[in-house]
C-alpha cells in the first residue's frame, strides 16, 4: 500500500513539475522571443499624374494590371498641344528671319566708314542684332517646350508595378500635377514588424527574419534593415497655448508600446501573392550573441 501511495505521489509531483516547466518555457518564449503577429506588408505607392492638363481621350490599362516602365497608361487630348507646337515653330521662323535681317544690317553698317554712318548707329545695329539672336533662342526654347508638352500628353508608367484602384476614364479632365491613379511599385515590397519595446534589445540590424503570411503560402526570408526612431505620444499632446497637455490619468497596467521595425525582403517568389496592407507574423532569428549585448 505504501508503494502504491508513493508511486502516485511521485507521478503527481512529476506531472505538476512538467506542467510548471512547460508553462515557464512557453511564457518565456512568448514574452522574451523576438517575434510579433503584428506585421504589415508595405510597398512604395507611386501617384501618377498628368504633366499637362486636358480631357482624357484614351485609357490603355485595366484595374490591377501589371505594367512595365514606359507603358502607356492614358492619353490627354493632344490637339491643343499640337497646335501650340505649330504656333511655336511659326514664331521661331519669324524670329530667325528678323535675326538674319538684323545681322545683315549690322554687318553692312560695320563696313561703312564714319562719314556714311555714325558710331552710334553701328552700336544700335549691333545691339539690335544681339537682341534678335536672344529672341530667336527664346523662340527655339518655346518650340522644345511645346514638343515636350505634346509628348507628355501621353502618360506612361514611371516604374514596373500594379495599377491599383483605378479611377480614370475616357472623358475625365486631367489637371496637371493632380494624381489620377496609383501604381504599386513591383520591386519595392517590404515589411513593417511592430515589435514590443521590451523586445527591441533582442533585435539588431542585419538579423535574419522569417515572414509568415496568413494562409498556406511558404514563409518569406528577410533581414532587419532599420528601426523607427519615433512614434506618436497620445498621452502628451500639445495644447492651444503650445504647452504640454499632460494626461492626469495614469493606468496601473502599462502595455508595451510597439515600435516599427523595417524589414527588407531577401527574395520574393514569383508565386507569392503579395499585396500592400497584408498582415503577417514576423519571427526574428538573431545570432546566439551580438557584440556588446
């Protein structure tokens, strides 16, 4: 009877000890391991705008389409800018004619002696010739500007990327400098991992990172590129008098702030369904020891 009682006691103690050890290990792993479920896939968003104003007469893309740098996106009415180019060319031709006339006049007066023409008249003719040359150069620049405006009537993709949330249609009016569509840069995907401030001492630039997207996609590999050096302090805004508006309430339970950590993707597989805004789990794989830790 004593043996059975002792065996039960030993088994109970072993089970309790094992549960305590497992709980401690899981707690330490959860609290001290450098990982976070709060990760976001990010990408550079290029706001594409027309460089000239006018009515959109053609759209060459579809929503969510992959485009390459230089591909035609949409076209602004070119007729106004074609006419402006013809007008600039006509002004250039007139300026060239005036320039040649002024230069011929200055040349003839320079060959005459002081009896036939005064020195002042020679200076005036030379100044008029130089002014005509400057006017001709200005007209030539106007022609190049008109050519550029005509060329910019065709809006092309500045990078390889995906057309997103397209909202430009034939008949819309495009205003110069006002974005008409967004383009997700295909080569710019990266990840923001929001790590608790209590875990930042475990992370270092260059540490290898594993990114697990929601779903059954294979994990992605990357490395820590940099740390954010500032977040908004909601408990200490600025009042109307530009003084600190300190919150009089202090919570006894203080949650660790989450600091953005930028992660560069080492390689993105072609079949990885990446989209800016996706959530992911980020697990850092720091070396066993870092200098100075």
